[in-house]
């Protein structure tokens, strides 16, 4: 068995990348269920309310 050339590997990676992008594009065109959209909105709101340095300000745990 011969070792594949770098350009062969690159061509395969390009082909896989194109296929994955096409699958992702097709998937993102689907409608999102209302329950999932509501959950995503609540998660985004909770994330935005959290302080960025909340972990740094927290009290250290005592052993």
C-alpha cells in the first residue's frame, strides 16, 4: 500500500468540508420548534444576565 500524497489528503479534506457545509446549510434552513426556540431565548437571557467576572468574585471553597 502506498502512502497517500499530501495533495490527495487535501483534496479529500476539501471534499468532506464541502459536504459538511452543505449538510449544515440544509439543516439550518429547517424550522425550529416553538419549545426549542423558547428554551434558546431563556438560555440566552440567563447568559446575558450573568456577570462576566462572577467566577472571579466568588468566595473560594473551604476544604
